[in-house]
DNA sequence: CGATTCTTTGAAAACAGTCAATCTGTGTGG
DNA sequence: CCACACAGATTGACTGTTTTCAAAGAATCG
C-alpha cells in the first residue's frame, strides 16, 4: 500500500530515502471496503489522506436527504476536508469509499511535522494546492456557464477513469443535474 | 494608494518597515477608470493585483457573447488569473473595473523575489490561497446544490458590500442564473 | 435633457425536475 | 445453482421552473 505512494511521491519530488522513511513512519494505512466511511459530517476531519488504490467520494447531504458530490478521489490522489482539517472544526462533508480502497493517512500534527522538516514535501504540497485551485475555478466556471450536456461531456473528457467506474446518478450529483436530465442527454447523443 | 495596502498588510503580517519598503519599491500603482480593463482574454496575466480602492470583476466570455463572472474583487482584496500568472499562459478571463479603482500590481518576477526574501509575505500568501480554497469549494457546493433563491440569499449574506454596488444582472451572471429569474425571486420576496 | 444602463415584465417555448414504474444486470444467501 | 433482492438506468406523464425575446419603465449619468 505504501509502495504505490512511494512511487507516486518519488515521481513528483526529490525526497531522500530518509525523508520517505520519516513519512512512512507517521503514515497510517487503512483498508476501506466499498460503502465504508472515512468521514461523517459533524466530525472533525482528522486526516490528510492519499488514496493508493480504489475510489473515494466527498459529498454533502442537504436537509432533505439529497447528496451532492464535491469530489471524486481515485487512486493516486489526495483528499481531506481542508477547512475541517486545518481549523479542526466539524466537517460538513462525508467521505466514503465507492470501491474497495487503500488509503494512507496522516494526522494534522504529523503532517505539520513533515511539512516543517521536509522542504521538498512542503513545496510539493503547496504546488498541489495551487493546481487544485485551477481545477476548482474551472469547475465553478463550468457549472455556471455550461449546459448540462456540456458539463456531461466535459466530465467524461476530464475524468474518463472516474466516469467508467461510477454510477450515472453520481455523475449527476457531481454535475448538479438530475439523473433524468443525464438520461435524456445520453439518449439524444445515441440518436445522433 | 499604497497607504491602504500598507495598513492592510500590517494588520495581517508582522512585516518590518524594511520589508514594506522593498514591497513598495517593486509595486506598480495604477488608476483604473470604470469599465477600463486590466486583463483581456488571450493575454498573459502578468500581474498579481491588490485592489486598494474600488471594485474589479473577473469574467469569462463564451462564444455566443454571454459573460460569466468568476469573481468580484472589492477594495482590500487580491486578484489575478492564477493559472495564467503562474504558468505565463494566455488567460481565458478578463478583468475590468466596475468602479473607479486603485490597484497595486507586482509582476511575477518581482513577486517571486518578495516571496523568496520576505518569509512573512510568503506565509501570508499561502494562508490566503488556502482560505480562498475554502471559499471556492463552498461556492461549488452552493452552485450545484442550491436553488436560485438560496444562491441569491447566500450572495447577499456573504457579499453585502459587493451586492450593494453591482447591478443585478451581474449578480445573476455570478450565480449562473438569468436576470429574469432574479427579478422573479425579488418580486416573490417582496410580496412575502 | 438626452442617452445609456438597468430592472422588470409578459408571453411563449424550452428545459429540467418529480414521481412512479419498468427493465436490467449483479450478486448474495439459501 | 437458482431465486430473490438490490442497485442502477431508463422512460412516460406531468409539473414547475427557467430561459428567451422583446419591450416598456425606471434610474442614473454626463
């Protein structure tokens, strides 16, 4: 499980073996079965998580019970609730597994330690945050400016790997449209 | 113009007088009249900008000519097109002034210099990016999960200061709904 | 005051959402 | 191994909302 992470991080940083060893020593490895939860709304999100295998989803539930998916996290990606994690306040999101997954987690305390002592990791993390910003900004633009069909097409284009693995109604939830609308779009595209 | 910035940054960091002086020496002050542009789509966004007075808007234009507002930047806030600025690639956004504004700008090169030599500024900037992330994530959630009326109410609640200064059709553009819908909502709220 | 910008409105059309039912494929437990 | 339950996808009928387009008022600015 850690092996995948090590490969991943070595490709993106120039951490030393010693650095990796420290990072490993503070890592918590966790297996999550499909549908198992890693964070419930109301709890503090205590971990920064790396998905080394599988697929997670971050979602919020409104009063009426409807879900809205904020993020999919396939293997080789990071996830957490940043605001809850940083400020140690209760999260409004849930994180659970859409597939059998393997996750590596660090507490805030430990991650801060790594952050302070491994400059390469710090630089990498900061770059990641910035890149994430590009993506989220683009998503805001898409969601306010695109038609449902455009959103659907963009999703398939941007996340083919996720698209192939999640049920349609979750794509709908991610895009902010109803499953009905997605069905209609798909039907129309077939006919064409 | 720089005075407002100095007050602002001193309240949020513990920069020394010397630090401030360096920052000032690299700052470009610019007056922008209402409707004047600071960035056209297709250009590289060469500056990181602090709005010391006035109100800017960042928006994208689709092929059909319709605008979508990504961000309002009132006095005491920062703006740029992060991706264009960081990577020196052409921007897809425009930035212009909704009011007479006073803006302080730094090039990427100069900002990098400040970044490298003024740890307090670096720490502040990074915190800012992270906080911005919270806001944008919240916006994504809102825009995929809220009704137009909820979006409208949230906007007034979150940005009363901006709301009071921009025409309704720009609020609509920011929220991703038509002006018609906003009018209807307002009418309904009046009747109540 | 005239010109421009902004807001509201009406009517019609397009669109998306709800609800309920059906169909499918999957997988589990007996 | 089969039957059954279950999750997912699609569909139809209906409803309700949003958009579009155009036009008319209202407000603002020079």
